[in-house]
C-alpha cells in the first residue's frame, strides 16, 4: 500500500493512509492536507490519503512557480522532438493524459459522498450554480480523473453546463471513487444511486442528462419520480438491447469473460474502444483505453455489462410525462440509430434529433450539439435555483 501511495507525494513530501494519519494527527508539529479518496490498482475501495507537512518539510502540493512552468515548457519542447523520433501515437497520447495535470483547470468541483438505501457509498461532484442538471453515466466514470472530469473536459459539456446550472455528476456503484467491491448492477440498484445523490444534495427537482448505458436508469427514475424531474435528455441510448442490436450484443457477450480477467491489459481495453467507435484514431484509442482502465476493475465492467444486456425499460419509457429530448448520432456504432428511433417512439411528448457522426457526447461531439442540449434544459424556466453545497 505504501508503494502505491508514494507517487502521490511531491519530492520531499510524505503521503500516508488514513490509519497512519490517525496515529500522528495529535502531534503539534505535524500538519496535514487531505487529498481525498484515492483509487489504487488492485485495491477494491478508494482510500483516504493525507499529505503530511512539518516546519522542515515543503508543502506536499506547492503552488505552481515560474521555474516549474519553465521546466514544463522545456519538457514540452523535448516531447515535441521525441514525437518525430519515436512512436508518435504513444507520445501524443501520453501528452494528452499528462499535460492537463500540469496546466491545471479553471473549473473547481466539490466532491461529496451519498449513501444508497442498500448501503453503497456513491461519490458525486458539483460545479456551478443555478437550476440543477444531474448527469447519469452508465459506467467508465471517474469524477476526478475521467473523460468528463474538470481535468480533461476543458471544452466539453462540463464548462458549458456549469455557467448557469448546478451540474451534478457521480460515479455509479463499482466505478470511480464510489464503492468498488460491488456485484449488484441491476436496474433497481442503478436507480438507487440516482436517488441517493439527489437526496444528499437536497434537490427538489432536477433535469436529467443520460448518456449511453445511463439511459435505462434515468428512464426508470423518471417513471418512478416524475415530480422530481423537470426535463430529460437521452443521448446515444436505447430502451433495451433489442433485436436491432443483436450483432453488437453477441460480440459484447463473448468478450465479457476476457474483460473480467484481463481488463488491465491495454489490448483488451482497445477492443472495447473499437467496439464503441471503430473509426477512432490511434491517439484517441490509447487515451480512451486509459480512461476505461482508471474507471473500474474487470469484474465490475463485466458485471455491469451482463446486467445491461438484460435490462428493458420500454414500459417505463411509455410512462414518461416530462418533456424529453432524444439525441442520437447518425453513425453511432455501439447503439445504432434505429435503437434511438425506437426509443423516441415509446416516449410521449418527445423531441427526436439526429446529429451527424457517432455518439452525440463522445470524441466527435461538437459545440453545437452541447449548446442544443443546454438550450433544451433552459426552456424550463420553472426549475428552482440550486447552489453547490458548501
């Protein structure tokens, strides 16, 4: 465990786990900075980590200095030269994953934890203030270091939605900073995750924005709690696996045992990336594969997908009474556009829009699509304003 925690410390700094911190916290000369819950390889649940500091130590997380920025610039030049001489794809992917940690980000999020009715701890993050929008992601999430985190979503939906909304994201059970050692990924369990987050933030009414595998849970939540939801956006999702997706479903089912045992192998996660979008380039494949590995373990991915293949919310979709926007990419590979049309046909009072390209909020997402989604939420002027909790 010490070997896994050590890389979090700056040169000259000391990082410790919760038990060690409790042993030394009473010493007057020792000061500590909480780094929050951290996820580690082969460790089921996130662990609280603290950076210790005393009078003779430097602070574990010093503020950026000019010298540090100069070194970062020099490193960028060296990397540029290495791109010409070495593996271009691998180097650029490394830069894409590493540079944001040095450059920083202007969006500050607040992280909290909610307890579900079945005792699972779910991590959530809030940014901005205004009418509340809750983003429902199915899997492959990490609110601190994932694809939709402030660290990497500098130009995506996160900054746009946080301008005039309280934007809420969460890691579903088994993924990210939420409890990892989970086996129940049923539809009821996923709805409990949403219920816990909404309750923890004391939100009376929210807009729901559901992506891909998060769609069924959002649909079921709206059917159960129509009075709690103002508007619903469903992007690149379906009501059920269905016969229209039989080829993709069968291919995914064959891969699940491999995901369960060899998820940490880049070649295995690359297969998942290519299944999601076969046209993705080499750099994006490496970057997205890293995000997949960060998000959760092989057993969690396999367990989630097995449950997903059995979920059908067609009946719940017919009961939706709130204004709903269904957005689907014309060339979405993982969830074909026919599935989006079938979903839209089930929902009363629905607006169905087709966007060019693949998944409407994937690597090919455009500012126009994101602006269209936020505009739909803004059409409901009766949503009470909610501010991020202190």
